[in-house]
């Protein structure tokens, strides 16, 4: 019997392939399927009964915090993804222009360090830097320019942008490394030909660099979007609802109440596991659709 064409020929390669498939099925797709199955149940301490689509109806038509959390999540993605892409690309272009490899490696490592620092440690440090009045470092810096103090994490207008600034600072180094790899894969002959034709630096960047970086840009956008939609740690560490019982996070006034925290609060804190699973199932579908549309749009732009 002829072996399937998609199977590798080597025995070791087949073992690795099936091991990877088993890992994804057991560690990723099995929990996902369990989440969807649990979303049809009323699962809480002392209660376990089949409710069908009741959990979804509650989320979509009763739970106003669900829609607030979804809106906050989209705003957070809109604030962070463009910043990470633009800042990461600018850093990559600037460092790629350095001819001294030692200097380039030093600055590359310097900008990449924030990405590998544990997020909890970063969030704790930045929480103190965001202290109100003249206690926080950022307000001290603003004071040197005669600018009034900002209520960073205590203002409904500034709380979410404050978290977005932290994420842009932390993730841009990762995007920079990806863009640098993409830049170094572009043949230099394209730039030489464009220079001979009289193209300036801006035209070379706009007509050569950006189109040929589109596959890298698509990857960075999709990965950054998924990471931003799953944001949880900074919300849990840096925010709280003033006066709420137990120091509830996501404040002030639900300004940073992202979807991941809403799922955590519903399923873990309040122990409504069925409702939390329905919340996670809806959010999973939304993330898949957004990732697919982003990839298709950027791929079409690249093909064009």
C-alpha cells in the first residue's frame, strides 16, 4: 500500500510528526473542546445541569459587563497593535542602517531586554512609576516641563492608555527583531537599482521595503493582536476598582476590564464555570475570525 504523500519518508520524522499532533490534540484542542462542552452546562459549586444555549443568551442579552469588556479589549488592541508595529519597524530600520555589527548587536539586545523580563515584575515597577501626584516617576518628569500631574491608573481616560504604553514598550523589541530579520532577507540589488534610477530614501522605503516586508508585517500584526486580546497580567497587577470588595481589578469604573479578566472573574472568582466557559468560547471564535481576516487582508495586499 502506498504511503500518504503528506507523510515524511523517514521513520524518525514520522515519530516527531505524530508526537507533535498528539501534543496539540491533548494540550490544546482537548481543553478547547472541553470549554465548548462546558459552556452548555450550568456548572457551579453544588450545581451541574444542562442548560443548552442559556449561558450564551445570558452573556449576549443580559450581561452588560460582557459587552463593556469586549469594547475595552478592542480599544486596547487598537491602542497597542499600531504602536508596536510602527515603533518596532522604526527601530528595525534604524538599527539595520548601522554598519558596525558590535554597536548594532548592543542596541538590539538593549531594546529586546524588556520582552524577556517577566511581565509581573515589569507591571509592579510600572505601577509605582504611574503613582498619582508627584510620587510617580512619570509625573516627576512631566513636572520638569511644567506640565500638570496625570492620574494615570486612577483616571477612566488614562487607565487603558497607561497599560497600552507599557505593552508597546515591552513588545516593540520583539517586533523589532522580526522586522530586522525581514529587512536582512531583502536583496540589496533592489536598493541599488532604485538608487541608480534616482529614488531617494523615502521612495526606497515606501516602494521596496514596505511591500517586501508585508509577510513579516502580517505575522507581527496577527501575533500582536492575539497577545493584546489575551492581556490579563497587567490588569490584575496594576488596576483595582476603588472601594470594591476584595479590591476588584479592572478599574476605575471598568475602564480596564478586558475580556480575559472578565472570563477569569466569572469562571474562577465567582465560580460560574459554565457561564465563564461560554464567555471563553465566544471570545475564542472572535479571536479566530479577527486573526483570519487580518491574515487574508494582509496576504491580499501582499499578493497585489
